[in-house]
């Protein structure tokens, strides 16, 4: 039978609602300023790490944390470092139980990423450097990597 969407029936269409988005923690360091602001002969080595975590707040509500950490340069030649923990509160409705974890760890950070990317670009620009526009992140691949690592950890733990 078709799903009921009328006044008398409840919708069964899967929904992801972003209830709130916020920067939970933001840090930008320019440890060698003003020396680091001088023109550079070549571009610095830029490294960026991405991590996603989540916690359940209510039956259908989840806080998803997207953590971005990065730096330009190394050691005493570090130009800048940044850390951003950007979060969102999401309400998931009519999503099958087996799909909730992948939705939280793939789709929710995908929604958050453009906003976090802009915050990082603005922080780097405000620190005296050209804006750093992060490349898009494949959250599905990141999720699959974490699942594989967890399964490998369980397999090696059960051998002992």
C-alpha cells in the first residue's frame, strides 16, 4: 500500500533535519608571526586531519561532531595551525535502524562540511595568510575505513 501523507496519516518519508549548527571549539595559531607572514619561496607542506564522532541526545536526535585539524609547515617553520570542532544537532525520522549509523557518520558530516570549510578559510585568512579552502571529503570512504579498522580490531582481539 502507498504511504499515507494526508491529514489523517503520518508521513513515512525518511528525513534528516538539522536542528542546530555551531562551532564548539575553534583555535588558530600563528606561532612565528610576524616572521611567518613574509612571502615564502615555495608553498608550505599543509596537512589536514578529519574526524567524525556522534552522540545520541534523544530517541531521534544526535549531535554530530566534525573535527578538522591542520597545519602549514613543520617544527620551527610552522606558519599556522588550526583546530575546529564544528557540530550539528540532527533529528532523524523514518530511517531504518540499520541505516541510522551510516546516515549519522556520512550524511550529517556532509551537511556540516561546507560551513566548517568556510570557517577554516576565514580563520586562515584572518591570520594573515591566503584562505585555505579544504578539498571535499569523501565521508563514505572515511566511514568504511573506520568500520574496517573496528572489524580488524575485533578480529585481532578475539584471537588472543
